[in-house]
C-alpha cells in the first residue's frame, strides 16, 4: 500500500468517527450555516441580492491584501480558518470533561448513535468481496467511488 493511500485511510477513519457527530448538535453548521452566509445583513431573510453577493463577500474576506486576487497564502489562510472553526466546534461538541482535548472515548461517545457510517460500515464498503480484508484494488475502487460522489453527485451519502 502506498504512503498516500495509508495516509488517506488514516485520515478517513477519524473523520468517519467524528464528522457525523459534528453534523448533529452544537453551533450552527450545515444548512443553517449556509443561511447565515447568505443573510449578509443579518435580518433573518435572504434576498436575491444577498445570495448573489455572498461569494463576493467571502472572496473579499479572504483577500487580505485587497488586491482583488487570492494568492496561495490567502487561500491557505482562508482554508486554515475554516478548518480551525471546524475543529473548535468538534472539541466544543465532544469534549465531555472540558479539558480542551479529545480522548478516544470522547470521540466514540460523540459518534455513538449518530448518522453516517461507522468504522464497520466503512470497512464493509471497502471489502467488496466480503472476505474480511481489503486489498489494494478494493481500496482503489472504494476511493474511486468516493471521488465520484464528491464530483458533484451529492457527497458520500448520496445514492443514485
């Protein structure tokens, strides 16, 4: 197995454990976050002008030097900011003892009872022939399917 595939698998398993939990309770995200992104004046209603202007607002927020272009550093800063906010929400949601860190047990507790595939379901999806192990070919096929979902067909939960 290549290092890239091993790293991807290593990233996918924790994400499968935590991301569905983040999609449930806690601070606004998902459709509510999208609404807040479009409600530029914060009046609780979105006009066509606000909807059309939301992309420009996000662009302007990321354009730190105001030159009308997003360079690598600005794009990284915007992505890092989104990632930091997501991590903060995850810790806020799952940190049962309030120590600012997540134990394996806290992650498992946050994940329990939530929608989305757990490690067993993910493994079953990867293990196409059901023999109890995932070959590199099965892994590659599962990644290809995942990439297809991400390619504009509604994300990993979408069927059809």
